[in-house]
C-alpha cells in the first residue's frame, strides 16, 4: 500500500505525461486518451525492469548516459510542443471535420505517444532512481520487487486512465472545441517550457 500511494503521488504531480493525456483526451477523444494512458503505463514496465535488474547503478555511475536520455526527452517534448503552438483557429464546420479526421488515427498512435512521452521523460528515471529504489533493499525478495513494480504501474496507470475518462467528458470537449487552438497553443507552450527546463538543467549539471 505504501508503494501504491507513492505511485499515486508521483502520477498526480504535474508533468509532461499529464499534459499529453489531457491534450489527446480533449482533442481526439476518450479512447485515444485511454490508449495514451496505457502507453504511459507500459513505459513504466521498462523503468521498473531496469531498476529491479540494477541498471540504475549504471545510470548513477555514468551520468552521461542519463544526460543523453534527458536530452532525448527534451527534444521529444519540444517536438510535441511545437506541434501544439502551430494549432490554428477553425470555423465551426471545419471543427466538426477536424474532429472526425482526428478520430481516424489508430489507437496505436495514441499508445505510442504515451509510451515515448513517459519513456523519454526524465522525471520517470529520477523517480525510480531516488524514490522507488528505496523500497528495494538487499533483503527484499525478487518476487516482492516485482509486486512493488506492479503496484506502481497500477497506481500511475489507473490515475491517467481516470484522467482521460474525466477530461474527455462532453462538457470539457465542447469547451475545448470552442477554443481548441488556444488550448493546443497553451499546452504546447507548457511542453516547450518543460523541454527547455530539462535541457538547461542537463547542460548546466
């Protein structure tokens, strides 16, 4: 339960994953948002696996590797943010067409966006390096380590799925469609700020 609660706290703290789930849920729909959330949860399997297998020790001893991961994440967030700020205002008729067109992309694309966003999100390795690893003592049985990992995936995955379901409510989506270009630009700016912050801290560290 303690690990589960820590996972929930990590999930609800604002970050790139939150922004991407919100943007996809509002802009394209519930299924796409849930797929994005599932992509995030799947990426957590990668983080948990290298933490349990001891790869975090390598990242800790060779910070250059971690810096490369952080810079790759910053570039990806920068690209997502750039797509957001390029959003343009649309007429009522074109909005309906746009929504229909946005429903056509495969659910796999939403899953991929969520997966890459979390995989390249420096916040995730930092969490597993500093917080999650504290629950993995030398005397912790291997099966219990995977149970802890499963709890973390469940906590974070459920939070983002719930977020996708709530934020894709018709009330929120109608409001979004009315001001979609401003929402997209605002979320794009937030992602770019995340990217620049990550890039500056990485280069200056």
